[in-house]
C-alpha cells in the first residue's frame, strides 16, 4: 500500500483503488492577477476553513462549495521526532432531518452495532461528491484528499498511531485519495455514489469491529482490522474474509463527513467540493438544502482508532 510519505516523492504513484481517479487539467503558470494571484489572495480565509452555506431546492440537494486549504505558514497539526503532518479539515453536514417521535417508535428493535435502529438507512439516499483541488505554489505538491464519514451515531477520527519509538503512522481515513499537483495545476474529480455507499458500510463495519472484544493473542486486533476496512482498495462486505463476520445486517446512511487535506510538508493548496444528496427514502428524510432547523447535525459520538493520538 502506498503511504502519503511515499507519495511525497515526485516519482510516487497513486494506488489503484475503488475511488475514481481524478482527471488532470493543467492550468499552466498565471501572471499576478490571474488564477494564482487571485487564489493566493483568498488563501487566508480558506485556511480558516470557510464553509459556505447550502442553497438548492428539489429532491437532489446540491450544496454550495465547501472550501478548505493548507497554508505554507501553518504549523503541523501533529508532530513528533519521526513525523510531521499538516492538515486542515471542515465539517460537511448533509440536510438530514431529525426523526419524529412516532418515527422513532416505529423503528425495529436495536440491531448491532447501533445503540438503536438507524433512522436513515444507506438505501434512503444517494450521495456523490465533485471536487476541485488547486495548487497555489510555483512547485509541485503532493496532498491527500480526506473524507472521514459520519452517520447519525458517530463520526470517524483516524488519528496517528505510535508504532514504536522510531515509527509513527497516520491511520487511514474513510476515503484517502492521493493527488500529485504540478505548479499552479488544478485537478477536478468525482467520488461516485457507489464509493459513498461503500463508505457507509465501512463506517458501520468499523462500529462492529469496535463493539467486539479481542483476545490479547488475537491474530488481528481492532486497529489492524480498521485500517484494512478503510483501505480504499478494499470493498467491504461478506466477500472480504477478514471483515465478513463484522458486516452489519443493517447499514446506516451517511449524515455528513469531515473534509480534509493532508500533507507531510507545508504548502499552499486548496480544495473545493460540492455534494449532491438525493433523497430515495420516500419519506422526505433529506430536506431542502439551506434548512437550518430540525436537522440531525453532527453525531454525538466519535469512533477513534484504539490508542491513536
């Protein structure tokens, strides 16, 4: 598996995974006042992780752009003697309404790994993401696009695992897409509805793994299984021999995600995403974009890698 550190070398190449590979559209060098100049002028509010509100109507809720950036003057978000990580994140909540009391009462009995039966099922929605990543520097940069999923119960926080005194490794995000950018290059791509459906199952599988008690001498512990689960090249489900016993019978839908950029060195790179959420529930569980009341919002719990920082 290719790691971000390996990709930081120009000769590094992204792995072939389940996520669609981006389309490269080079913009070339621009003079001051063109794309590069305008983008650099916008960098300060981007670094503050500006999230623009949602405006749309109809059954398919298409968000206005969510923007996040890494700035060259930022301090690392994680640093030890072996590893420095630069990362910016912003939350992206889907317009999913809260269930009514009668809807909660009509749900089936609780099923593992959830504290209660999910209101929003994966089959109730179709989610697709379009993204644009822009390199604001005069040099090539390598970044990771990170998508860390939410459902109505938990949000996933991978963190960093200290393997030994000489080794620290960042754990895998829900979707972790490596992108190599040439100077002032813009890359556009898409994360498909199938990829997002797989991500919902990955998060629920992770909940089942974390609800399991492992013996001290178990062949595979929770941390190993979680990184296997979230490896982009793996498709979860009964066909995976390591994860088959942790596949939930009921799959909760995604209610949002944390959008991030990550690198091993400081740089000026920004990402903009729009999210298309289609209500397939027949019960109006996904409401009009821009709605500010009566929404599920961020989940109450955090699912963390055991022992991660």
